[in-house]
């Protein structure tokens, strides 16, 4: 059950990052995939610095920030703004 919750949060993070990223990101499916990767990156990079009391809020914030980082790096390689 934890894996399903992690996948749902990762998908939500990808969706949010796509909406926040300038230019709309890469489309819904790619944003969701990048959100799943961003959740891992966000937890690794920001897990110790950002902590909120509810664990689900912490996961959404770090995952969205990680997905934004992934979208930014991907935009550097593809030339999209």
C-alpha cells in the first residue's frame, strides 16, 4: 500500500510542477514521470532541510521541488523555456 501512496504523491508532484514550471513543462504524461523521478531527487536533496509536521505535506513539497529541479535540468538539455 505504501508503494501506491508513493506513486500517487509522485504523480501529484509531477502535475503540480508542470503547472508551476514556466512554459507548462512537457505534457501531462512526461510531467508525471518526471514528478516520480523528482520525488526521489527531492527526498534525496531536500529531505533533511524541509520538514513539515504531516508527512504527506512534506512528501508533496519535497517531491514538487524535486520535480521542478528535474524539469529545469531537462529544459536545459532540450532548449525549452
